[in-house]
């Protein structure tokens, strides 16, 4: 069956449902936190994303089945004075992994970033998610550092 990567149309009820189902699949995975999306998040996510000017997302399709998802958001690099594209979520259904779907989604994000005039793609990954790390390396991602003596950049967060 051929794989198609298409921008997600969140105004289409079937695509919005597939989007939420895949994102919930990711959330339930240990690498996504191991918990289902909260009902109130499911209820407002699609409408909220539709209002985000920087949202770029795609679904991977095999026939009529949505088998993968990538969510990206535009940002800005002050050092390059250009936009960047951040891969915020990427998921492939567990039973469809190791078939090139993740690589195809990352290629879609790279093409989208180039079309938007971005200087780079960024993403975050858990340090022990070895399967994802290998996939990202295959797609050309590397740890971020300005100077090896200063070390690699770390992602930090403060929950509000």
C-alpha cells in the first residue's frame, strides 16, 4: 500500500478525529507520557490549533488509514534573523513502525520548512528514546551546540 503525507485539514471532521486519535496514541505511549489526553484537552485542541498561525501539521495515510502524524510550529532564530520550524510531536502507530513512515513525516517537515524560508528544523526528544534518536540521526538531526567547550543545549521547562 502506498504512503501519502498530506497536510492535515483540521476543519474536516474525519481528519480532525484521526488527528486526535493519533495524538492520543502518542500520549498513551511511554515516550509520550503514558497517559491518555485529558477529555478537556481533546475537546478544545482542534479549535485552538486552528487559531495558531504558526501550526504546520500532516498526517501519513496508508489507504484510508491515518498511520502517522507530525505537528510543527514556526518560531524565529534571532541569530539567523529567519524563521525556524520546530517539530513538536511525531507519532507512528505502533503496529506500523520501522516502515519509513517517520522518515517520510520528517521529510515533509523539512520540505515545509524550506518552503517557509526557515533556517533550521528543531525538535526535542527524551534522551533514552533510542529508536527516535536513531530515526532523527538518519534524517540529519544532531545535538545542538554553539561551541563544544560549552556543551550541548538542554531543553528545560517550567510548568505554569
